[in-house]
């Protein structure tokens, strides 16, 4: 079989699977096969296994900025899934003291697709100082999501933190 035909037979399934994943997978796998022409790269990781921007989910996962720190206390389900998620997140100042009376806006967004989600998350303080329940965090399709927490402190200062998760 001519080598050009062999390469075409390898590229067609790869191009098809890239389309199935949406633009977050792009054509990187197909490009790597086309570049080498060997076809041996067909075992490359795809989807979430190939995602390098996402955070490794774990209870206790924390992000901080200049005014706030945000730490996962619980998640249902854990790790985040395609669909509705409920999160308990602790917000604290840089010294670790709980922050209360916060206004928090949650914005899930798929940067690769250029869209967010049609369902707004409701943020409610719990009985634990600094802890907030966020539900539903609607990640309605598979792929990489960035969830930004825009926080306004009781004194009016504003800050934000972002977590990135790939869901399947």
C-alpha cells in the first residue's frame, strides 16, 4: 500500500475523533501524525487525559490572590462532573482568617468554546464562618471549564480566583 494512502487511513479516524471532542481537543493529535508520517502516535492521550490547564481536584484544593484564598471543603460529586455540581468553599483572608459578608459571583466558562452556562449558581453562606455553598455549578458539557469566583469583600474591595476543571 502506498505510504500516502497509509497516512490518510490513520488521519481520517483521528480527525473524526477530534471533531467529536469539540474544539478543546483541536487537531493536535492529527497534526502530530501528519508531521511524522509514521502513524505510531495514535496512542496519544486525548480529551481530559491530555488537558494540561486543569487543576487536580481534591478536597483541600486551594487558590489564592492578593485579598482572598478559596479552599474546597466538599464537592458533590467529587471530582466535578458534566452536569450539576454542589461545592462548599471556604474563603479566607491572606492570614487565614474566615471572610464573611461576601458577595460572590460564580462564572463557569469554556474558554475553548467561548461560552458559559445558562444556569446561574446560587451562593449561600453556611453556619461555618467563611464557608459558602455554591449550587448548582452547571458544567453542561464535557471539556475544559474555568470557574471564576469574583468576590466583593464587606468593605467593598474586589478580588477573584479561578479553578480549572476538565469534565468528561
